[in-house]
C-alpha cells in the first residue's frame, strides 16, 4: 500500500517508528508536512498539492496533527477524505479530541467516569466555581494547553481563586476540575487501536510535580490495567470516534476517571515502557481496514 504520514517533524521518534514499521511490512510511506499542502477545492475533483505536485494514489493517511495547527491540519485530512482516501483518524474526530470541553461533554453523555469539571465564562465568581468543583485543592487548566502546559494546581481556596482570576484577566478559557488526591501524581495512559487496548503504562510526575506528563520530566513503567479501566479506555475512544488514540486516566476512589483522549499520542514512552510494537500495530490496523483500492463508506461531515 501507499501511505501518507501527515506530520511536521518526520525526525521525531514516533514518526520514524511509524515509517520504519510500514516499510518493514513492504509498504510505501511518505512523510508530508500538512502545513505545506495546498487544498484544491473543486466539484467532482478535489485535490491536494504538495511541493509543486498533485498527491495521488494514496491508500491511507495517518494524521499526526499538532494541537497548534488543528484547524488547517484537519482541513487537509478532510480533503483526503473527500478524495476517498482512508484516514486512520477522521478529521471530525481529531477536532473533537482537541476541544477539551466538547470531548468531556461527549464522554459525559456516554456515562464515562470523569473528574468533577466546571466551566464558566465569568471568572469573577471564582469562589462559586471552586465550590462547584468540590473545593480546594482544584486543578485549573487552559482549554488550549498541551503536554502539561497551562495546568496549575490551586492548593488552597485563596490560591485557586487568585489563579482563576488571573486567567480571567487575560481573557482565556479555563476548566476547573476536582483534584484526585488518591492518584498521588500518577496516571495511566492506554493506547487504543481499533477498539482494543494494545499497551498501557503508568506515568508518574517528577518529585514535587502533580503533572505526570513525560514531557515535564515524568517517568513511566508498564502496568496491568483492570477490566474496568480497559472498558473505560475503549469506551472513551469510541465516544470521540478515534481509531488510534491515547486515553489518559486517573485511579480514583470511585473508579477510573478520564482526563484526556489524545488523537496523536507519542510512541516513545509507551514503547520503551512496555516493549510493545505500537507503531507496527498501527500499520496492521491499516492493513485490515484500508486495502488498496478500497473506498470509504462512512461520511465525515
């Protein structure tokens, strides 16, 4: 098969592993910087141009769209969908996952475990927001934050109130969530591919940091998840509509709670912690679902 990997930095570990896995299985794969694509929107003949040529003959697309360029990146993915090319994650699902508020609302609708979360336009009523979230300590998150950036712990009522008002002063959107103290700075990331959990790791924040992101200096190890955690991860992926994703959960006293569903999860941490060939499993999923010449039957509006 001929596969397009949409990414801005092909030298990254995750992208190198995906390209290696595809080539080892006899496929042709091209790294394409989606920001350099030109979309040709025309009735009956939608096209994508890149580097002075028209992109043709692709059987599948693997979107690895960065959060900061979601709008244009999903437009490129959508154009490939219009060209009847199989996309591992559809554009509408990627957009859902990037909107933290919308994704939490979708998960809530499906009855999936979540931390108590409050969203408000006016931050002048900070005390009420904190009370609705269960009282301090609370976690305050920028809606646009990624990799642990823009996530702050308000340890006391006064500190939380000051942080909320400070964010409000710069006119930014925030979520305020209950702090799951029993998680002890650890979370679980499950990689879900095709409705199955293929790898799981437990991440722990560095000393003194409640955030467990590996980009922030955290550590990771393989973990055996419970049947409830497995069911929750699969249900979360399905609710957002993603075929390949990372589901981040905390172990709370009332069961697993989902913090985020990531449409472009990094592979380095989880492959090294678990020794699972996640990149290979992504290619295997494509082989089963995007045979050469196969046309898409699902709409992607």
